[in-house]
């Protein structure tokens, strides 16, 4: 089995789809379950997991050789999930304010 960082470096250097696919296959369940524990919503957890792998793709070239990828992915899932929950709360608050404003403007 190929080392995680070797796969990350293959992806970073050669845009190797097979290397990235191997990483996703290996860790999608870990990332999704970490996200689901945070957000408690399966659809939102899917979006968080996708975002984490997009971040991995963008940052692949900057990860060091001593990076422990499962830990990195777990932490990234926590950060992305927290941002998603924050955005969800803001959206709900804006919708509530808009609803209250529309009630005030009714004749």
C-alpha cells in the first residue's frame, strides 16, 4: 500500500487522478463521519467532506513529508464543519429578520 504522503506528492507534482482517488477512497468515511458528528446533518456533512477534499487538492503541494494525513483531514473536517454551521446560523438569522421585516411592512 502506498504511503499517504507519497500519494499526496504524486497528486501535487503530476495532478495524478489515481493518486487522489486512492486518498479519497481511503479517507472519505473518516472525513464524512467526522463532519457528521459536528453538523448532525447528512447533507451538510457531504458538503463538508467535499470541501475538505477540495482543500486537500489545493494544499497538496504545501503538505510536509511528516504530515499525518488522517489527522490533518480530521482537523480540516472540524474547521470546515464549524464554518458551515456558522454560515447556516447566519443564514437562518437573516431569513428570520427578513420574515419579521415583511410582517412589519404588511398593511
